[in-house]
C-alpha cells in the first residue's frame, strides 16, 4: 500500500484528538460552580457574613477566611494565590449539604498549602472512600495541624471519595475527651467519646481554578464544631467558620495519562505508515 500525503492532516488530527482525551476527577453533590467577588470579602465586621457560606469572620484576625487565602491581599497566605476561584454550592450563597469527588482509578496528589489552627496533632485532615450503599468506608489521614508544607499521594479507585476532619477535644483516653469527625457529606458528621454535641454543617469549601473543568481544586476546611446552646467544650460560632484550618490543593495525576499514551501509540502508528509508504514498491 502506498501512503497518500493528503491523508496526513486527517491522521494528525486524529492523533491530537486522542492526545486531548485525559481523565480527571470531577465534583458531585448539592450544587454547581458559583462565582464571587473579592469586593465582598469580610474585613473585620463587614460586609455581610456568610455570603457565600464560607465568607465569615475569623478568630485568627481580620481578613483571614479562605477567600483571602485564595485572592491574596489578606493575612492568610498560601503559595501563589490563584484568585477568586469559583466555589461549589447552590445558587444564593448557601452551603452544599454534600460534596464528593468521582475518581477513575488515577492517583491523586494533595498538597498542604496552609494550616491556620492551634489544634496541633489533635487535628487530622484525611480522605475517605464510600461504600456501595453510600456509607463511609476506609478513612486515611493525610495531614495534621502541625504538618509543614508537603504532599501526599493516594489512589481512591474507581468510585466516589471525599475528605474529612478528625479532631480531639481533650487528650485521647481522657474520660471527658470527645473525638469529632466532619465529612464532606455533612449529614454523616458524628462525635465519639464524651457526648458533647456535634453539628451537621458543611465544614468544607471546594474551589475550582478552571470553573468546573475537573483538573485541579483548592479545599478549605473548618476543624471545630459549631457552638450550640447548652453545649460544652471547644466550639466556634458559625460567624467564625473561616475554612482556613486546612487549605489543600488537589490534583489528579494521570500517570500515565490515557491521552498521552494514546498520542504516543497514534504517533508510532503514523510513523509506521510513513515508513511503509516510503518503502520501494516491488
């Protein structure tokens, strides 16, 4: 068979299309991607707290919530602030009840950008898998509140997963200590040990640098429960849910990327066709 040069653009286009096909995690849950303005970020006692839901004051000081971490110009600092990224939630600024990530079997890299918390080793940020019935599966810790900058890589498998905060109030083993767990599916929040009340609020905020392109995300988290009437132990009023106790960047590692592998295979095939086309006709 003699190679026809006029077919080269078609073959090349097919290779490029194959190379462009790459898998990455996507976000699911109660919401969609919402925009916000840096002009509305809380500074001290204004503007209005809780719009969006993660835009609150902070016990750490003025201009400390996750919005300032991402936008820059405040007192929460992270490497290379990405700006006012779209966040996941319902329209109107409310909090999503449930947030999840869908994985297709690729490795995920979590990078700890900041921990603005005084809870030390009693505070854990980790990931969890979900069972087929929607219940919490395995829980794997990644960082503590004393972790320095660094990365952890894990492979969730071909299913939905999320992130959790585990916090001890009181030393482990103390009969009056409580262990809190806050999940991206906030209905699953619970407490063990001494029966201090928990809450069913959303302790996570997820931001997307590409406004929903399923490539890379930023996550802000609150590590303490909301104060309630008659409650005891450490808590924060919801007006101080600043979502900066853990700030984590999330990337899906396509290694090897299906797109890259497809491009390589397609390119090698095109090279073979070219070589065959140049072979002398017998």
